[in-house]
C-alpha cells in the first residue's frame, strides 16, 4: 500500500498501474478492504482534480475487472465515474462546505457502514487528503498552486485532529 500511495504522490502512472492489480480484491467481505480504501482515494481524486489527477482515474477501469467480487467491481466502476454510496457523498459534500466542524459527525456515520467498509473508505480519504497536502507543501510558494488548492491544506489539518 505504501508503494501505491507513493506512486500516487509522485503521480507515477506506471507504478500505480503495476500495483493496483496486485491489491484489488484483497481482504474479507463482499467489498474487500483494499477496494473500499481505493474508493476513498478515487472519490478525492475525482472531486479535486488537483494536479490533474484525471490521468490516474482514466485508466483504472481494466485494472480491477475480474480481480474482486462483482459487488466490489461495480462499486469501483461507479467510483471511477464519480458515483459513491449516499453516506460517502454526504461526507464529500461536507468536505466542500465551509463548516469544517460537521466533518466529525459525517466521518462517524461513514465508519458505521459495513463491518469495516466505512473505516477502510475513511482511511483512503485520509491518505489521499494527506497526499494532496504533501503535494501542496512541496509547492506552497507557487502562486498558481495555492490558487488551485483552495482550502485543502486547512481541511486536511482539521481532518487529522479527529
């Protein structure tokens, strides 16, 4: 997983494409843990498009097919298109809301989803927010970067305090 996260951080499409097929479908349940984790990452990649993350999403389609359960395959397919479970969407909406204080309640609601699905999803969201924050820190003196990132650094720090 660390290798995958480093690939995403470095925007190394080849490394990400090599790693994804090895981790998709890993873990117990109808939606294995790594798949839920990946949906959290996908949601943040999809909604931010910070640093032109679309290249990461566009080629994921063939990487998960027939490597996991049908339910999970459909969940990832929908996440690639920007569709997630209602509680995930609500959390996403709060992430864009100026009222950062609401995040904790929505995170708790998501964590209650499934045996571990919600927690795995939240870990993916957290890791992707962390990656965005690290990218921002690397270039924080760039005016263009700061304009594009909006409130993400503040949001990540708020999320981290929970």
